C-alpha cells in the first residue's frame, strides 16, 4: 500500500506566521514592557515634586486622564491620576518643568534597540534553521524541495508500453537502437571481440518524426533502468544548480548501471559556448558538467546517453565529438513505404474499412511527418463519428489529409458568382499548366470550396513515387505551374486578384533558391550565395554576399519568375477552349477528381 504523505506547506505560509508574530509583539508586548518601566505614584507626590522643583518633563494625557512625568535628571518615569486643578498650568511653569513639545521616552534606548532589531533577526534565523533541518530530514521524499537534485523519471524493466514494432518508417534508426538494446542485454559477445558501445547516441530530425517515440521504444525493449529527463529541466535560476542536477543524475545512473539515460531537447543546455559577455553562466556550467560526466577521468561503464534534438547545428562541438556522442542517428521524414507503414500502425487503433488503399493515402500525404500521419488517421475516425458510421472509409482518410493541409471546409463562406468564377479559372489555370508540361506531378483533385486556412480553393498534385532529386527543368515547370492561376485570371478577366499571394510567395522562394543555393544560374555558376540554418525547423536563410550581388540576385529572380509566368500564359492561351470548358465544369461541380479533369482535357 502506498503511503499517503501530507502535502508540505509553501514558504509563504511560514513567512506569514513570522510577520504575524512580529505584529503581535509590537502591538501587545511592547506597550506592556513600556508600561512596566513606569512607577505609579499619588497626586500628592506629584504636587510635592512640583513645589520642590524636582520635575523634568511632564505629559498630560486628557484622554487617559493621567499625568506622566520624570524627575529632574530624567532617570525615572512616574504616572499619577489627573485631578481637576485650574492652577495646574501655572504650577508647572513655576516648577520649571518642560510640559510642551518633546514626548517623554518611556523605554530604555538599549532595550528598545534589542526588542526592535535584534529579536526579529533571531526569530527569522531560528525559523530558517528549523525549515532547513526539516528539508534535510525529508530529502528522500518525492515532494521535497530538493535544490540540485535530479528529478529524472525512471522506468525499470518496462514490460508494457511502446515497442519497436509500434514504430514504423524509421528502419535505420531502429536498427541502430536495437544494437544498443542487445549490448545492454548481453555485452559479453561484444567484449569478446573488443568492441565497445557508443557512450552517446544523438537523434536528430524535424519535429514530429518520432525521436521521443524511439526513445520510449528503447525503454520498452530494454530490460534495464531507463532515466528520462528534458534538457530544460537542468536550467535553474541559481548558478550551479543545473550542474548539480547533472552530477546527481549520473550518480543515480552509475548505481543502476547498465542503464540508459535519455535527455530530450538537449540543445537547451548543449548550445555552443561563444564566450560573449552576458552569456548564461548557469547553462555553460551545466554543459561543462555534462561534458565531464560523459568523457572525463572517470569511466561511465554501462551508462549510455540517448539524446534528441532538432537543432544539431547549434550544439557545442565538444559535445558532438567522438567519445561523447559517438553516433548520430538521423530521424528524417518518412518515404512512401514509411508513410504507408506508419498509417497502418496507427490504423490498428481505430476501425477502418477493408477496401482502404493505404498506398494512395500515403502518396497523397507526401512530406507528412509521423505525428501528422497519426493526426490524419485520428481526423478520419472523428469524421466517421460525425457522419454516424462505425468505421473510417477511404473518403474519410482523403478528406482528413485535406483538413491537415488546408483546414476544414468553411460552410458559412459564401462567394459571389464572380468570385466563384475567378477562383474556378484560377485553379484550372494551375492544373492545365501542370498537365501540359512534362515531368509534372499528375493532378489528383481540384476544389473551389473555401477552407479555414484562408484558401478559397486548391489544386492537389501527387507524385507516383518517391522523389529525391529535381532537375532544373522540373523546378522551372513548378514555377510555371504556380504562376498558372494568375495567368488564367489575366487571360480571361484582363485583371489580377489577391488570390495568388501564396503562389507568388512560393514561386519567388523557389526561384531564389535555384539561383543562390542550387547553382542553376549561368551568371553565378556554382557559387553558394545563401546559407541555411535550422534546416529541421523550416530553415532560416541568410545572404552571404555583397549588396551589389544581392541586387543582381533580385534581378535574376524577377527575370526567372517573369519568364515562367509568360510560358504559363502561352500554354493557357493555346488551350483557351479547354480552359473555359474545365472552368465551367468546376464552377458547377465545385470539386472534381484528377480522372475527371484528364478525361475532359483529353477529349477531342
């Protein structure tokens, strides 16, 4: 039976108690102590001291109906009751007493200093010592406030959860990790030949490709302790706390060796040390401690570090060198077969119709990550429930791809007849230019139904297989296809609309990449004019050339896009009859398939 522990109170609770004690002390104890210093006498004694000129200071309190006075030397304080006496003021003047202005100090200065300053400090120190002793006593508790202690999650001999069979589309990564699991299970066959396993394995790739899932699969397969921690958990406000957590983590790992330590998003602590002023000393000390633990004077026998990141170029070179992270496993976007396998793995969790063509779904989801494919399958199941079906169909899966790409259909968006006609010609312009060019991906679907992403329509093209290289002619044809929508508007309506903004952005980006990164310009030949960083996070592009060269690049980009725009216009002009026929058909149907499009296009 698990022990139920009482939750510990926050620090503000103890500080509130201290403040309350001090307030009570000042308002109750201090007046009482001051009162104990005053000697009470009768009114006759006061009169005698006045006649003998023995009064020092006098304070008349009308509200309390009392008189407080001192002797001539001010060494004693007296108090007496007040009796109505019209001659009191004159008597005090004759006695030489001071009864106006300065208030009588009723307590001893030394005693007042001790009570006001020394006593509160002693109380605070005592409470702080008490709390520190409690924290040290409860240091082993799960809810204790343990500064510098590792809070890694430990999975020991996991028998349930994710296995390698649950991870699809990353066969190379699984093979490398299976070798690590085998070594931990039976290291003798590796030691016989003198082989040693890598100390560190770095999983790199775009978000959503399954890096963390692979680590969970290792935890499910390995019959050894598995420590899991995020890189951001090492970052603390106080310098030295992160390094202390690293030491504590490796101390626990060595005690349970052989074991696996998984650090997710290691770039949070593993960034390059640039030496600039104002850097994060806490992060650098944490990184230095991690470097020492991984490959210092002390051997980490049986401890294998598994880390994941999508920014490998930002990691410190000392962290990625052999001896620390010896093996780098890329976890890239899945290919066609990988996407099909991933879809089938996630389809096991829902009810799916028997006639689903997973190869077609995988081709339609080109460029999708494992997380996006899981979302596609889940969206298909949700759509089936909304429509009242007991299982997901091919149509559900195809529609879920469109939902992930372009968003849901906007049922409340009503286009005017003119807008609908413009969008129809725009989309048919894309499809027709693509169909009349060689080496272009075939059109599979055209729609003019608005989507929540802001698109008023789109044309879907799907390649038949995997594409790893694209020639210069194919890239130019793609730019021409992107400009086909605007070209159709210019040809039919003799004007332009705002609907081509995304097409213009993509065409410009592709044309610039051809000139600056792919070396497809005769003017600059094979010279790299741009550099890309964070390739797994969308890619940040920065120019690596002079201002004059940048201006020349702009001219070449404009010329390239303009040339392909003119080519698209000529193609549509030569096929004007088919453009009108297809646009009218799309206007009436709103959504047509690639087969319907090609059937009308190939009619004589």
